[in-house]
């Protein structure tokens, strides 16, 4: 507690931390500008951008969202597209129909129906012994991982050969798209299958990069090309992620609040970590991978589990693959200049549920992969420790003030400036234009008020599973909004604490 207290109250350390994070963020931005700049070869001709296979995964996505996503790939000049659909029943056929209508009219396509899930079929042969939680028992086994990946690879390759589409892939420079369906299981299962299928396609076309995204993700014309340049310029980079923006932020106050969490909170931290090749998370909605790195961790990522659990973990699978890259010595990058648009939850319960799932994955990794956190260098370790301690200390401070009316640790105006004012302003002015202006203040303050609640809830309940509502879920009525499940109950408890603390503060001013 003493080091954390000193951190929160030492203005010199606070301002050094803030200044250095801004410096690293600007350094990352400068590096990315140089990486994406046009380069000429010895003959004075522009060096071509390395190509990438784009893969998209989804489960019963809304037709309009899926159509918009596919259209963005066609208009961006994406050459090779792989679409994975998690489900093969009648209700899942709508996504296939959208694919055939949107993509089939513009390029050669094929639809493959898989009878099995490659992960379940080839990568669950080694069961996790829940009684043995030693680091040795959980250590990766590269040789076995490689063999399992090869079996999954051959299964996908055989399915592609049997479809009769291989000659189309190999021949000429025509653009093409592959769509496959498989029995419904979970996001991790279909993402693995899409990665393996994309790697098969990439090998046939001699492509070294893979773009991975969700079925509601819309890309801009330069999203994939800019990230490909950035990752290609760094030989030890396993991948890089794009800046996430919400295309449904106008629907409700909650969706506007969700947007501010990306535009006013994430940019500095992700850019600063990326400057040292330690981006915290290569996000699922839009990241680009170096295939040489991805194929070495895919099997281990699929089986990733935590001590005491007999099931594969599907909590924040984006964080899992990022950390596996780090353990293997690969760098992870981030570019706020490469932008994707996706749909976010439009109601409070859905947004809190989504954030809880992400946050719980982060906490689990901090606890169970602490050796990884310590192995990534002093700057990354300091960031993880600071972000892990901030919310518990804030909860303790707020609770103490609400109960006693006295500050446990005296917080000055300068402390508040360094912690809660300058970072969001910096992120806001570095975010994508057009900006929301003064209209962003209320959503951001609401986000900052709620954030400690869901982070502390996941900190206190690391073993509980939780899922977000579908992004397109309808906004519930007032009574439904006040449902007292454990997650929302903790949010209401936190609101009560804050209200009492604010009342105490106002009384002290009188």
C-alpha cells in the first residue's frame, strides 16, 4: 500500500509519469508516420504495399451491419477475403446469403460447409489437469502445438481442395473470397478456424500478413494498408491494432459514453506502450498479424486456460493472443491513424457486461501471468502495476471519505489534473475528427464514474464468467434497466458511495 500511496500523492512522480507517457505516445505517432510514408526503390518507383488476407468472423450478425462490413472490404481494395460463420443451421444461412449477394456480385467466391470445428477436433486432445496448477504443468509445449496446428491446417487445406476453388486462388491476380460455415460453438472456435483457413489461402498466394476482424467491423480505405506497412517495417512485430470508433454512437447516451472510452481514454496508454513494442492488446475488432508469428501461437492460444478451470478460457481472447506473442519475444504495435468502425452496446447493462468481460480477462492475466508482466520491461510492468492499483485505491479512498468525511490521503488539484484532466484532453485532441466538442463532456464524466465499478467488480470476482449483450440489442425499458443482477448491483453500490462522498464534500464546503 505504501508504494501505491506514494505514487498517488507524489506530484513529481505523477507529472513525470504523465510527461513520459505523452512523450512515448508522440514517439509512436512519429514512428508510424515514417512507416506509412511512401518509399521508393532504386529505380525511383514506389515500393508496393505487402498484401494481406483479410478474415472476418461472426455469429448471426444483423444483415445491415454485415453488409456494411463486407462492402467496406470491397471498396478498400482488399484482394483476398475469408469469412467464417459460427453456425451451420437454417438460422445461420442469412449471413451466407448476405455474403453471396454483396461479395459474389464483385468477385469469385466459394462457400464451404465444414462438418467439424478444427479446434475441438484437433486441439483438445490434451486435457488440462485442474489439480496440477504449477507453472511447469501450464507451460506451452511448442512441439505438440506445432503438430496440432498442422493437423488443423491440413483439414482446412483438404476442405479447400475438395471445394474445387484452389485453382482460382492459385491462378492469376483475380480477387476472390472464401466463406465457410461450421457447427456453432463460440467466438474463439470460429476465429481459430478463420485464422487457419486464411493462413492456408495466404500460403497459396505467398502472402505474409493476415487481417482479423469481426462481422460488424467497417474498415476505411487505408486501414489494412497502413497497418501492413507499420508491421512490415518492424521485423520483430507480431502484429498491430487499429483505433476503434463506434458507428452507432449517435443511438443513445450509453453508446456516446462508450465512444468516449475509446476517444478520451485509450489512445495515450496504447500508443505509449506501442512505442516500446508492448501494446497491451491487439483488439479483436481490427488487428493485423504477421502470419509467421500467428501460426506458432494459434494452438496454444486456443487452449489457453487458467488454474482451477477445466474449460478453455474465452474471456478477452484478444489479450490472450497478445500476451502469447509477448512470451515468444514478438513486439506488438498500435496505430491510432489506422481506424475501424464497429457497433457497440446501446444500453447500460450491455455495455457494463462487455466491459466486465474485457476487464476480467485483464485481471486474470495480471494475476496468473504475473511472470509475463514482469518479463516485459520496467515501463510495461510499471504501467500494469499502476493501472491495477488505481481503481482499488480509488474505491478505498472514496469509501473512507463517504464514511468518515475525511480524506485518507490528501489529494491536491495538481494530482487531479495529472490523473483525470490532462490525459482525457490529450486523447480527445488526438482522436479522429470531427470531434464531439462540449457534447463529449457528460458522456466522458459518466464513463469515468462507472469505470471503477466494473473494474473493481472483476477484480473481486476473477473466477466468474460474464458476457456482453449483442451489440445490436434493443434498449431496455426503465424497469429492465434497474435489474439487480450482481454486476449491476455493484454498479449501483458504487453510485451510492460516490453520492455520499459528493454530499460529504459539499457539506465540508459549507
